[in-house]
C-alpha cells in the first residue's frame, strides 16, 4: 500500500517533468521557457523526493535526506528563476510576439 | 519537402535509440549481487571496521589506505590556490616611489593614441564607479532601487528581497549539512565534498548581498591563515604516523566506538583538516578572481604628488 502511494506520487512527478521538457522545447521565448523549467523542479523533482519520504518514512536515513533536498529545491529554485528572469528583463530580452501582458512597461508608461 | 520534415524526428529517434542502447548495456553489465569484489574494495571492506572503526569504506580508502594520494592532491590544490592568489593579487602599498607609471606614460600615450581613448567612459558607468568608490568602507548593502522596467545600468550591490530572503533561509541549512558530511564519517569523501558545500554557502551569500558585504565577513587574511592551519594539521597528522608507527598516514589517534562522531581516529582528523583546507582554498580562489577588477593607477593623483618636480 505504502509502495503503491509512493509510486503514484513519483508518477505524478514524472508526468510534470515530461510536460516541462516539452514546454522547454516548444515555448516561444525565454520567460515562458523559464516558467517550464521551474515547474520541472518544483512539481517534477519534489514529488519524487516526497515519494522517497513516503516509501522510507520521514526519519529514516533516506527519507530525512530527501526532505532536506526537497526543502533546498523548494526555496532555491523559485529564487534562481526569479533572479534569472529579472536579469533577462533588465537586459531587454524581448517577449514573444503576441504576448499580451507586460506589467512593468505598463507601470512605466501609464 | 517531406524529406526535410522527417529529418528532425529521424535524427532524434536515432540519438534516443543510441542513448537507450548505451544505458541498457550499462544496466545489464552492472555487477550482480553476489559478484566478487575487486581486490581494493575487498581490502577496504575487510580493514574498515577492525582497523579504523569506520563503516565507510570510501573514507578508509581516501584518508587511510590511499592517504598519501589524498595528501598529494591536497597540496596540489594548495599550490593552485597560491598560484591564483599570487597572480590575481591587487597592487601592494609601496614604501618607495619608482615612478615607472609616470616615466612610461609618454610611451603609453603614443600607443593608445592619446589619453581620451584609454580614459573614456560612459557617464553612467563613471557615475556608478564613483558611487561604488564612495561607499567602499561602510553602510549596508544597497538594494536594487531602479524599477524592473527601466533600462538604466544596475547599480545595486545586493539582489532583490526575494533572493536575499531565500538565501537567508537556505544558507544555515546548507552550512549545517556541509559540516555534517564531514563530522559523521559515514559520507563518502568526507572533508572534500563538505568543503565544496561550505564554499557554496559563501557563494550564495555573495550572490545575495554582494562582494563588499561578504568580504567584510570573509576576510582574506583570516582565510589564508586558516588554510595554512589546515595544511599544517594534515602534515602533522601524516608525519606523526611516519614517526610513531613507521608508516605514512598510519593511525596514531585513539579509535572511538563505531558509528559515533569519534570513530575512525586519524580518518576523521584528516577529513576535518581537509574540510578546512578545501573550503578556505576554494573560497580564496573564487574571491581572488572576483576582486581582480581593474587596477589602473589614478594618473591624475600621481601627477599631483610626484610630477611637480619635472
């Protein structure tokens, strides 16, 4: 039973990873691609780590390490994406043609 | 046209099949459960507990049986660190005036086609440099004050509140995890990876708060002294084995109980010294590169001080 739950959670992570990879390949510009790669880590890797915690228990040698790594990823991954995207915007990297929202520009101009 | 369309999927399939074949072959040639161990591995397994009281055979090899290799590696790293620090050092304060920059200035001007080209700066970067020089000594790190949408050059020394908050939450956890890697002797490699993790913590702080804020805490002199201390400890431990037991890297320390922080005797001491050595060494190298910057003489001030006699 426990193993079945773990496998299910890991499968969810795998599905998100797959969709993230497709997104990285298919998305039109940097900002949307960063969004996909962020999802790859947050919804792709963390469920796999949670699956380890479920299968082995949170205070076991494997589970505790997986929790630690999950915490680090959970905090650092959005931070890194934020810094990357902000720098890209500051550098003036364009959005894909057809994008409809550019709030900083609206604020600047409006 | 149809052929051109098929080119990408075909190439992709071919590459995926090749990778799958390699991975499959690797999986099927993995040693089975009951396969005999290689001689080195068997030796490490046999001596790890009786001779060293450690349950981590990798550490037994790295710091015990092959201690001399690790010793050599460590001092190779030390030599590399010394090389980088020597090459990248900033100008030292001089006791005497040699005036070579003044004497060579005519030649320099001829080469560069006049001062204007060498000294030309955009007004923004000149202002940013001025600002940087002005608060060289004090004050909290500056946050990004320009709006996200603007195109002006980034003058902040720290990153946004998101980055600083995230790193503040993560850095202590990462530092403890790094020390844990070395402190309990169960993780393969001990001091080496732990030192790299601690360097990562310093780098994260640098990313979040900027060079000046970090260099106020991570002082070069302290790091250099610590590194030499680590190196001296390693030499002392290894040579003690040579003197007392007649063999380099032989254990001379009391062995603690298995699976406690004090198990492993000399392995643990070597690993801890390695932690100091690697973390300070890598940090020194990175900060040496980061603080290289431009190191040109301020020609005007020199002219004021020394050029009057000409």
